[in-house]
C-alpha cells in the first residue's frame, strides 16, 4: 500500500497543526535559542536555512519569524522567480521603501534560493550589499554549494541537518509526543509502539510522517495499527522512472513526495529487482543497491548518497539501449 493521493491543504494535519510560534516548533535546542535571541532583539540578520530534506520545518520557521516580529514581508519562490526582473521589479522596490508597520522590520523570504540562476545571484549580491540596513533576507536552500561565496558570507547559516544522532535523540521524544497529541485530538485509535517505530523510521520528515499517518487512518477506519509499518514508500511511478532510465523525473518524484531514504533500500530490493528482466542488468543493480545501503550510515548527506544510487541505477537501465 502506498499513499500518494492528495487532500486540500487545510484538511491536512501537517497544515492544521503547523506551529505558530517558536515555542511550538520542534528544533534542536541550540537552533531554538539562536532564533529566540534574534526575536528578543526585534530584528533578524540575513538567515539561510539549509537542508536537502523537505518537510522538516524550514519554511515554517521562516513563517514563524515574520509572524512573531510582525514584520512587513514578501515571499518568493526564487527557483521560479529567478530572473533579474525579480530583483528589479520586486526585491529592490521592497528593499528601498519604508515599512508598512512604522519602524517594524522588513523581511524578504526567498524559498529554494539555491535554484536561482547565476545572473540572479550576481544581481542579488549587489542588492544585498546596498540595502542590508533596510531589509533582512531569509532564505531556504537544499544545497549551500549552489550559492556563490559572496552571498553565503553575508548569511547566518542555520543547518537543518537533523540526521545527526545527537540531534535525533534530542528531537525524537518531543516529536513522538506531538504526534500522539495530534492523534488524540483527531480521535484516532492507535498502537503506540507502531506509531513510535513509524516516527523513528521516518524522522525527521515531519510533514511526511503526518501525511502518511493521516492517510493510513482514513483508509483504516480511523485506526493506526502495526500495518502502518508495512506501507510502501516507493510507488510504481518511481520504479518505472528508474526502469526507463529517467533520472530527472525520479529525482523530482523523490523531492515531491518527501521520501525518507532510510527505508527505501529494502523496497528497491523487493520492488525494483523483480522487474529487471535482463540478467546483465540485474547483478549490477543489486550490487549498487547493496553498496549505497552500506554507505548510507557513513554518508555526511544520506540524501545525496541515495540520489547517486538512483543515477547509477538509471545508467544501468539505459546501457545498450
């Protein structure tokens, strides 16, 4: 069973129970203390929230900051609005005008900043240098390496790498408690051990955890039992992308569906390998899956390790075509 259907956002638990304040957010203690210190001063520096993992709170924290500071703000998805015209027509006018809220802070929140073009970044560098006293830039990114050093140097980087064991140990208990609270409010009957194991296996993807728990409960009479531990993370669409050697589509599917890479290797064994009909490709695929599963626990960035595996599998599939 795989859950890839959609509901209106307002009905989704991850949106309904989205934190509205810094105190409600589940973050590492040092990160929360840092943000609280800025909020107490009534202004934030330029901030960059970095992690390749989606659905872990980067955008929520940006929302919380603008809300708690009662800031005059604009929001851009800069992977889409990444032309120089965006600088000229949106960001520069915002940076140069007075705040709508008397002396309140102004914040330009830019999502997926690492998706911007080189020309955008060069123009933004100049804007950042000239108007830093007038506006704070808060950005999210999957990979800081895609941002030029001259811009990175002006950001305070907040690392959202929650895969470190020390961070997981700090956050897992509060997250499980939050999930139990949501299930109680939604009158869901649940197996505590099964939910705890599910949250642990899918940490730190909070959005994905809540989405899958909700979909499972809806399809199972508002009950969450041990069956939640057997749901498939990967669906046929993703498997077919690999079989057809379509890396870009497979990568996009991974990001869109907030895939917890920790639990995908076994599924690749069970669901991809039986569909490989050419014997010359079966063994190389099996070896690559095994290699990357071993490397997963050692990788600084497990998501990059998984994406590298997907690329290698796609290359294997298109050989001799």
